[in-house]
């Protein structure tokens, strides 16, 4: 009976995944990192992001990342990074190590705004 109700819920609500799979996906966290970037520093900032990505993707708990660029040069955030990590602890451990070992350049005028989020609705 439970399986039938779960299948019915998936059909009605269009969840597309079984409840157990949905619970697993919700255990991970999403990093949303906004970047205030002077237009003249956009290429250097993208290069720095690539260096950080290459370091972080080798760390335990890393799942994925994508860098987004605004279509409007007047946007407050010209770049936004969205990444997925297995847990807040994995993200924190990886970024602490990155600050110590990755030797990322400091870019004048770039202001990151990282925050961890959990998915609460699909």
C-alpha cells in the first residue's frame, strides 16, 4: 500500500524521483557564490574561478559546480557560481585547505558572497 501511495504521489506531483532518492538529494548542500566584479577584471576573475574549481573538484564531498555570467553588464553580480557539495562540513574543509594550498590570486575589486543553502522544494 505504501509503494502504491508513493507511486501515486510521484505521478500527481510530478516529483520524478522516489521518496528515498529525494531524501538523498536533499542531504547535499548548494553553494551560491555571487561575485561583484569590475568589468575590466572579468577575465582574471574567471581564470581565478577555474583555478579554484580545479582544486576543489579533487576534494572529498565535491559534486559539481557551474559558473554563470550575467547577460547585462549593469548587473550587480556579473558572475554567480552554483556548486553542490555532499555536506557543509565537506565544503568547509575543502575551502579551508584551498585558502592554505591553492595560492589563488587576489583580484582588485572582486567581492565574493558565498552562502550555503539546502533544497527545500523541487
